[in-house]
C-alpha cells in the first residue's frame, strides 16, 4: 500500500476556496516558513479511499478475538458509546459550574460508591488517568501516610513480586523508593518464607496483583497481609486483574490498604492503541485525608466537588479525571447491575475452558485451575523443534487471531499469556484452541514455516535486531522527486509496506 505522500500530486485539491481579500497577517520574519509545508495533495475521494483502506488493515476487538493476557481486551458494548454521546455529557465544559453539572457529578459519585464496594474500601479518588498513574498516586499516598507518622525517612523500600508488571518497579522508582523483589514459589504463590526475610522496619509496603500475572490467586494472601501489617507496612493492590474477582472477593477483605482499578480493562473502554484510560484508587479510612482533590461529595440531593482536604497529596491530573471513561465504565457496570459477579465468573470459566483444551499441547508451568487468564510455555517446542513463543504468536496471525501476550511474566520461559475475557463465545474459544493445536503440530512437521510467519498479513516478519539497531523513524522524502521541495529528510523509506 502506498503512503499518502506517494499518492500526492502537486496542485491536486479536494475543493477550491476563494482568494482571501483581507490583508495578510503580519508574521515576523524570524517566524516565517522558508518554504511551504510538505502536505500531501489529493482529491477528496482519494483521501477517503486511502483512510478507509487503512481501517481495513487494522485489527481490533470489533474484527476478531484479542486474547492479550493482562490487558483484558473485552468487547466494548455500543450502549456505552450511546450513553457517553448524550449531549449533557458530551458537551459539558470542564469549567462548567456545579449547578449545571449535577448529572455528571452524580454519575461520578455513583461510580465512586460502586468502586468502593467492589474493592471493599471506603474512599475513592477517580483522578488517575491509568493504572500506572494509580500506582504512582498510591505510592504517594503511602509516603504521605508514613510522613504523617514520622516514619517517612525510615521506610524507604517497597517490595514487588517477580511476576509484577513493569509499571510496578517503575512506579516504585518514580516515587523515590528503593525496590526489593519477592519471589514466587513452586505453586505460583508468593514465597512466604522469602517474604519474611525481606520485610523489615524499612519496608513501606508491598505491591501485588492478585490474582497474579500468572492468573493464579495467591493461596496465602491473608498470611502475607499479616506479615506486612505486623511490620507496620501497607499493602497495595494492582487491580489490573480485577476482572477475575468482581463481586466474588474484595481486595479490602484480603488485607489490602490501597487499590487501583484499570477502568479501561475491567469495565470496558476501547484501549490498547493509546486510547484514554482510567485508574481510580481506593483506600482505607486512615488514608482518605491524603487522596487527591477534588472528591465528589453528596449533600442530600446535591452533588459538589470537595476541595477541603488539607493533607491531600494534591492533584494528579487536570480537572476531575477522564470523564468519558467514567461514563462508559458506569454504563458497563450498570448493564450487569446486581449480576456483576457473572462478568468475572464467565471470564474465569472461559479461561479454564481454554486451559483445559491446551494444557496437554503446551507446557503448563503451574498446574492449577486458573482465574481469568493463564500462562503456558512454548519451552517444549523450542527444545524439540527450535520454535519459540514469538514464532507461535506470529503464526497465530495467519489463523486470523491477535496473538496473546508473550515473554511475560518474566519468570516463565517462552511464556504465552492468554486472557479470553467473558465476552467470547465457545465457538471462538474452540477456533482459537484449534489454531494453537495446529501450530504445535506444524512446529514438528514444518518448523521453517513458523519461523517465517506471518505469511498472509500486510506486514511480514520484521528483522527485530535491525529494527532496534537501525531504526528508521522518518519518511524519505528525497526518494520522491515530486515531494522533494525541501532538504532531504533522513534515511530510506520503509520497504514492503
Ligand atoms: C495493565 C497493567 C498495569 C498498568 O496499567 P495501565 O492502565 O496500562 O497503566 C499494571 N499492572 C498490570 C498487572 C497490568 O496488566
């Protein structure tokens, strides 16, 4: 497919505008362009065809199964979009006064209440823009808590699991804490004995995903919480895997003190292409005074923004948080109503069904029932045929599926991390399992075919080493004489696109 710049022809236009008769604006010489901008010049139908064709090259949940582990790529119901496009929500200005925004404030208040119930913790801030920002916010809350107790200097270390998402250690470093890493035991739980050695009067807290990124619920979570609380430390719950436990078990009841939600994962919202996210945090009552401002408060029938939190860590995001995400998540939750736990039950059932179909074909490093996702290993295929998790993932594209997450969590070699979500049918799950089984068979019969996959997609296998060492991130205008009005822009044009 040609780039829009290659389709460009000088002087071609979608429509002609009359000449401007006003005097030209005064632009200081130093700010004037030396030459016109290099914009593509095309007719209107060409523009429409170009971008329409591009959309057909895209792969998303609306076109197929997307079992990207840890990302919870569930279907986004259209009713969410209908609701968020209601003029009262869509046209609201962030500086609108409270009187003119009662409906929006009520929605935020109701969402706070629901999230508090889901976590089993009383106080919620909707502000953080994503899970990762929720983590940073949570660690700042931890800091504020210890500073207020005069233990700010002493408690300088936060412990994360060796299965943690990369954002956990990154947030620990950004918040200015030292990092310590807890190990996973042979059953896929945190190694309790190792934890006891790690925890001391210098420990500020533990960050943990439960179920973990292995898709396993920690069987000793109450004991783990006790170890940290006995040492005066706090427990932070990375809520990326809440899709497994909503309405079934609550982080607050497990002993966690601070929780973040990934609204865009658990409660639906187009994400994955850099779309907006939502990462609210919930805390125990002792930590509420430190939450970001403002909170949404209710006085009888009226809703207002409450800025009266003198001990607050301050604002972590502009205005009041990602409002469109709140509306979609609220719509998703309300469409389940009191049956919200069905969401998690079906997500767990779907994952276990897939696991049962695949466990004899790929290696299963931790042999337990899974929660909403599970991790297999392609280690056996690598040993026997030289076929890696990457090859399996690339080959899945030829079968019409988005690959699962691979090489994560880091403690599983050749990891394939599969999360089907609750929104898929048995037929889809079977077709995906059939594809993975067929690929395992191919690995024995024609491994070379897997190494070159994908064969039927618009973009083939990249040379990853070259892509990293000689990254070409700029289009080569000089190769196209029609466009080369200016100085030659760097390097060569991408080939084969
Ligand atoms: C997605 C994810 C995060 C980060 O959340 P974002 O919303 O992407 O910032 C953190 N931890 C785990 C386990 C995740 O899957």
